[in-house]
C-alpha cells in the first residue's frame, strides 16, 4: 500500500490504482480472518486516499472510506476488542 500511495502523491494515479487493485486481489485470497479484514481495510482506505488526491467527487471518496471502515469493523468485532 505504501508503494501505491507513493505513486499517488507523486501524481502517477493510474500506476497507484493498478498497484492498489493488485493488492486487493492478493488480499482477497488471505485465509486468516484478522489479516483478511485488516488488509482489505487498508486497501480501501488507500483507494480512498488516491481518489481524494485526484480530487474525485466526495461521494466516490466516501464510498471507499465506508468500505474500508466496514472491513475494519469486522476485524474488531471478530477480534478480542469489539467496537
């Protein structure tokens, strides 16, 4: 994710989105629930940041932020700490 965001901060948005989407595919194959939800939460938070840096519509950025939050929420509910 750091690599994708680095490209986005430098203005290479297509490359950043490709790396982010590749990370999504890899993370979707994780078997451990904690790692799965945590990783996908990071992927979608990163995608929201990339969209934000592109000055995309608020609804588009918010959609990915909420998707990220949904994965983080599942991570915390399944784990020892419940929110």
